[in-house]
C-alpha cells in the first residue's frame, strides 16, 4: 500500500540571515498546516490498513529489538532536538515534543529581532518593537528629572520621584515631609470685625467669646493635629497667641486667642498653620 506523502517544511528562518528572516518565518509557519495535514493523513492510512497489507510491516516491526528499528520498519525516524531546531532534515519526523521545541526556537528568534534597543526605548517613537523590563526601566530613567530640573519646577514632561520631590522642596535627610493642611492670616478689630488677609482651606473665621473660631473647609483626618500660631497686637505691645482652652478642638474647628501680658483679650493680627 502506498502512503500519502507528507509535504516537507521549507527552509526555516535563521538569525544568521536577518534579511530573509521575516519571509522565511512566514513561509515556514504558512506551510505547517499542510505538513500537519499530511502527518494526520498518514496516521489515518495506517489505521485503515488491512491485516494482510500490514503483514510484512508487523513482522518487521515485532522483529525489531529497539525503538529505532521499530520506527525504521515503518519508514519513520524521529528528529533529534538539534535537527528539529535546525529545520534542515527532510527525512525525519517531528514528535510533538520536537515540534514544540522547533516552534519555540523560531518564536524566540523572531522575538529577538523585535526587542527595542536602549535608544528606541528612550526615544519612545517606535511602534513595531517590544519593550523588555530592562528597556522599560531605561525609559522611566529618562523621564526622571535631574536635581536642577526638580528644583526649577518648570518641566511638564518628566516624572517626579520621591527623591526628586524632596529636592524640589529643598528637604534634605530622611525625615518625613508633612504638608501644611490649612493656613490663615487675619486681622481682628476691637469691635469684633475680622478681615481675612489670606487663607487656604479655611471656610470661616468668627469672633467667639474672647477668641477667634476657625472652621476648616476640608476636615482633617482627626483632631490630633498641630497648629502653629503667631500674632501682633494693633498697638505693637507684647502679645501671646494660643489655642483657647475650653472651646474644643475638632477635625474641622479650633479657637485661637490673642492676649496681652496681663492675660486680657486683645485685638490685632493673627497668623496660623495647620499640620498633621
């Protein structure tokens, strides 16, 4: 019985000849369906053989003393891994394992030609190459500002890192940075009138029984925050500004008082910052 022929695969691509790599790769992958169909047809024909037709094959097969002789009795010989990856043998059969190894070799070779270089990663203008973890790190490295750029604060095309942020705010050392969450500058007159000279995150400032009640526009996480204060009386005499006892300090409100040296309530200018 004559068996159907199995179409051989074309010459595989190789990195030694990059000019023909893409064309050979497409031809090789394109030929695989026909080759696999031939292999499948061969298997079907083997299964359909009558016992009489197989007598000589069976005799030779069972007479074989090893697997190689058995395959040879059927006109078959499996390719080694080296032969599968080389893709040059035309008389060998690929087992599933060898086929996978050959395919993996081809895919690895194809990806190698598609990996971005350091220059391409930094330029970020190529859309036909692939980024590796190293090249991604190269790209981010090019997006970080220098200390001078971070301090200048004028670029809009760089990514700020924690270290660059410290440089930008002139914060040296490893101590953490805590932002000012609210601030205010107001003048309190003797008649109770209040003029807000400037503020941030402050909803209102009102006179409150010998003190000045400040309400924040956005609440703090809790009432456990610090308030730094300073003040100046309208007559330039000695003054003391402090949180007023008994008024309560919440996540949204606190009360300041401006006192004379005799502990009398006074009018004047008050400045504060909230940190926490």
